[in-house]
């Protein structure tokens, strides 16, 4: 009943192989299960599930108000719609050390390929805002170690994010990252680096794979694929790009309807019903029940 033919274990194996390939893996953000097969069809390497995307879609700011059940169930719904590996943002782990371990159990069972855990205090903030507070390095080390020990599938990837660049400086951010690697982190996510020199400094200092966050309107310069490959980064996420594109189009469309009294002028900008049915595999479900797809769509 779902698009994915690969098992979660197969997706995790493919993700590990991709990280060893030497190429930059590209993971656009999906805030809805509908986006996952589209990301796969277009040719990306994986799917990213943003904590900000989930919170914003629920009408809340990205300050750690979402729960493990909300985030994990959305992750499951998205991951099962694609053969690509999906990684998810778990903010600060939904509690203390034992809560982090429980989170890893849940994510493995729900089909995710990995997650990232950050070193902010609660309430947390978007990684590209000022005034972020951090936990002590040892506190984050304990959480990372708990996550690494809790996983049962060796291919499930534990990613440690550090937000220290903004408040403690680059050198201390690198020192934190090294401590997180020693604790069991298999990839480092240095948040809100400002320019190529800082990205390069992290690559020289850290031996494990690195994740780059190319989010719009933030503190980091938007580097392209070639630049990130040259810098030696292994994975890039575009966490809120699809969300921002969709919300701008929706807002503009609603204003047009309110102003004109009709959506007639917007038809050229809309995804056609036929394309929608193609993505959700309406016709394929007819294999189960011949009465499902027994109609023709108008152009």
C-alpha cells in the first residue's frame, strides 16, 4: 500500500554506502509524506525531516514544543513513502539521557535511517537565531553516548549537532564536536557556520562525515553543490525550502482569490489533479480493487 519497496534495514545500508561513496548526498526537507516520493522521483539521495518543519506545520514556533510522539509519527509517515533513507531532527532528544535512548528505540522501529541531536538547552531556538543557550559539553556527551549505545541496527546513524559557533566561537565548537565524536557520534552537524573558511576548518578538524545545512535567510552563506563537494562535506540538507516555496504560493493564491473572487487566474500555477493522482499512485491501487480507477480525467 506504500511506495517503498526497500525495508528500513536496506535503506540504512544504502545510506551508509552513500556516505562511503565520496559524493555529496542531497536531502531536501519533507514536511509531508506527499513530498517523499516526489523527492525520490526527481533524483535526490534522501529525505530530511525537519523539526522546524513539523513544528511550523503544527502552527508552532521551533522552540522544542513538539513531542516525541508527534515527531516520530510524522517521521514514520514520511519515511515509509520512499525507498530513500530518511533522517530526522530530534531537537534536544525530548528529555534527558534516558529519554534520548528511548527516542532512538522509537525511530529505529519506525523506519528512520538516522537522526541528529543538538546541544542547546530547552527551550531551544532555530539554529540561525541569536541568543541560543547551550548545555555543558559533558551533558551532551552523555546524551550522544546514550544514543549510540541504544541503537540496535549498527547502520542507524547518530548525528551530533553543535550550535556552539554562535555563542562560543569556532574553536570551541570544534572542541565540542570532537568530544561528541569520542562519545559515539558518527556524523557532525556544525550549525550556522558563516563562510567557506569555517566550513573548511571543521573539515580539517573532524574525521567523521559532516552535514551542511543550507537553509535560506540564515547565518550561513548558501553554498552550492560543487562548493560543498570541494570542501569535503558528505551530506547537505535543504530543511525548509519546500515548506517556504509552498507557503508563499499558498499565501499568494489565497490573496488572489480574496481579491478577484475566483481562482480562475491561478489554474496555470496549480498542480493538476492528474499529476496529483500520479504521485499518490491512484492507478496502482486499482490492482487491488478494479473499481478504484475506473474514470478518465479531463485535461
